C-alpha cells in the first residue's frame, strides 16, 4: 500500500487538473473533426473520446515521472516540491524509469486504436513531451514548449476522425498554445522566488514586471483563434454566445482577479482552466446544433 500511495503521488493522479488540461485540446480537435464527417459516427466519437482521456492520464503520469527525474536536484530546493517521491528519495530513479516505461507502453496500446496518420503524428510528438522538463534550464520559454506539447492532441483529435489535416485545427492549435502559455505563466508565479534563487527560467520570471500585459496578450491570441475557427466552420449563434462566457472567464475572472504574489490565488486561477476547457468543448457542441 505504501508503494501504491507513492505511485499515485509521483503520477499526480490525485491532481486531475494536469491530465484534464492535456485532454481538453484532444476533445476540441475531436469535435472539430467530427463536424466534417457525414457518416454516422456517434459511437466512434465517444469511443475515441474515452481513448483520449485514458491516453491523457497515462502520458501525463509518465511525463510527471520524467519531469521529477530530471528536476530531482532542483525540487529539493523548492518548498512546494521538496517532498516529491524522487526528490525525497522515497522512490529511486531506476524505479521511476520503470514506471514511466510501463505507462508509455500502455499508452502505445491505446494509440494503436487510431488510424495510421494519428499514430505517426502522435509518435512524432514524443521528443517534445520528454524534453520539455529540460527547457527551464536553457530558456525563459519552457511554457511555450509545454503549450506546443500539451495542445498537440488537438491535431490528433482532428486526424483521428478525418484522417487528414486542415488549416482549421492548425489555427486552433496555434491559439491553444498561447492559452497554455498564459495559464502556465500564472502557475509559475507560485515558485518564482525559489526558481530565481536556484537559477531556473520561466515566462513568469521573464515577464514579472508586466505579467498582466503578457497574459492578456496570450489570452487574446487564444480568443481570436476561437473567433476565427467559429467563422471558418460557420458555427451558429450559440457558439458565439458561449464565446462571451469564455471572454468573461479569461479576462475578468482570471486576469482581473489574479494576484501574482499570492500562491493560493495563482493556483486557484490556474485550476479554473479546467472549467474553461469544458466551456470551449460545450461551445463547439452547441455551435453545431
């Protein structure tokens, strides 16, 4: 039971916000692609949705372990992370690697249920997924790499249904990258003091003098991409009504209520992006009624 609890701890299974932020872009891409198929695919849609959720849980769990292995020396020096299983020595690095490999293998068995294009595209993203933890050592833009990785599922969701690629999911993908860039910058403010001391880099540090301006720019690009996608797909008025709620959540709830020097506030606003993911998914669904 102790090992099971440590496994749950190292994979962050008790913190679903991580895998949900990985899952929502997949669901958006799936909904986008489904709109362009004339066949009756309701069963396939929900089947694929379940696969993407399972894949998100598995890959996020594997990514957390890899991140903890790379960052174990830094985690020891950060108040929020010093008790993580690998940093604290409760789980050895070799066991962590074994866990990660098992999770990746299981995720591969999930992946092979999709078409060939989706499988190839997903495998092509693996180098990004497992090199992201290193970026904070060399660049102030690790959140950008996270955005590229976390939202890649949007393209995969599209290809799993259509078996081709189009400008629409690429526009959406581009915008979603900035969504992640914004919310993970907010998340980074929790550790900004410790990160500066130990020499790690982030957009939270780079833009600490103009945090609200930077986050507004990121969210604005994301919001514009939603408008463009709605226009290109000729979605109905329900979709654009939902965009009002999304705008309110992004710029009123998140930006206006953000207190960058309050870690609890930053975490609360970061977690609220799970609700935003649901709002976007709902808007795409309603937009086709």
